[in-house]
C-alpha cells in the first residue's frame, strides 16, 4: 500500500508524490484540503533486506555485464527519470517518493559475497556495482556496504566495475587502486548534465556535475581506470550537452564513454511528466515528443537491442553525435576491460562442495 503526498514537491526529492502501485489494490490519497505548508515531508527510512544471495545474473544482450551486485534497493538520489523506480513496486511500495525514502539495505552483502566467491561453482568474472540503484547513494556513507564488498573483491582479486554519480566513490580510492594493480577495477561516473541548477532539480541528492568531474580526476590520479556514462540523454533537454560532457570528462581523466537514451517504463512516465510540469513546463511537449520519436511513438520500449539507445532518425542522430564527440575527445567507446587472471581464493576460504 502506498501513500500520496500532494504538491508542492518535497524539498530534495525528485518525485512529487506516490503514483499507485500497479500490483496493489489499496492506495492512500493525501487530504486535498490540507494546506501545503502542513503536508508532511517524507523522511528516509532504512529497512533491512534479508536476501539470501547477493549476486544477480542477467542475459540481456544490450547490458554490458552479466553479474550485478546491488547492496541497496531504492535510491535516495531521487533522480526523476530513474528506470529502476518500478522495481520498488515488487516490494509493495510506490515508484515515487517511496523509491526515494524507503531504502532496502542488504546488511549481509559482504558476507554473502564472500560465500559466493569462495564457492567451488564460482567462475571468476567481472561483477558490476550496481546494475540497478547507485551503490554510493547517501545510505553508503552510513552503512559502508559498498566499501566492504570492494574489500572482499580485493581479497579475492575478483574484478569489479562501478557505476555511480556520487563523489563518495573517492573515499574508496585505496581499495580500488589495490584492485587496479591487478587490472581488476574500473569506475564509470554518470554525468547527465553540466548545468548545476538543472542537476539539482533532476537528481536532487546526487553529487553536482563539478563534483563528478573531480571524482574522475581523483580516481584517475590514483591509477584507477575511469569512464563516463552520458545517461540518460534526455532528448529536447540535455542532448545538446553531450559533446561538452564528453570533452570535460576526458579532460578529467576518463578513458572510455558510453550513453543511454531516456526511457519511461510504467510509473516512471508519471513521475517524470510531473517533474517536467514542475521544473520545465515550457519544454514538456518537446521532450515527450522527442522521446516518442526514438521509442516508436511510445514513451518506453522494452525490447532488447532497442531499449537503451532507441530507434529511428533522431536516435541515429544521437548515436552519430556520440561517436563523433567521443572520437574528438579521445575516448574509447565501450566498457573498460578487466582481468580475472589474478583471481585467488585466500587461505581459509571454504570451498562449497558440488
């Protein structure tokens, strides 16, 4: 059961309210007669996630990794466009404010990871943190699950790739540099826009663009391979920034680049459409029409091969602009290769029997 907070948007949140959960029959609506100044601001809650495993495999041909690790479910960054919002509905929550305020925390993540890497069935391969929500969201400062998982990877010398938009990643330069000595670490920093004001509205609790570029500098100076993800490209709002983002990231030390195009699955389209009404009403129709142009007339296409990049003339223009701008910036296009050659099971690690 989810609840609905009315306008104005709560400070520091990307969603204004809680859209109905498509799997739940009950939905709480805010009192329409309650004055805006008396409406409650939802606070972040941390809920223990008792998952029995920590690694998740995927077989999608358009996702550049097979094994993912997510220490948290839900994300306090509150990005209005986040494709992961609907996953919260499987937990009985909403894709809106619930996704930003009800954070599931996998307290046993490091221990579960150690057990999986120790098992005889484990075949050394790269692990990506995180494939869904940001592993360096504000909760990480308190729980340090990402760092502790990195320490496990360093102990086993198992390669790990990180994707984040938070400067907090620099806290772990020591562990990442140790992994990088064995060609077993890479960090991609996501930059959606270089406009600090826009970023503050679009990604309210993520690091500002200048801090993300500084993170690239510090990681690169520590000898850690870095890349930039221009994601998502929002047609009609941020697409024109792609060349500048790639150039700035390259200057900060990034070696590689990738991109995705905005998609609006399920309730995300309601959250993002409301965000446009609140923060960019004059651009709303242009943005939504451009999204439909690359999504076959829809706001989302889920088919493999099309969902991340889009299709059609405008999608081709974005793709060509990315290729040209990446080449001009001297950035490789694609993932940074990691090695499993130095994987080891430390003394004392118990191998699970077949």
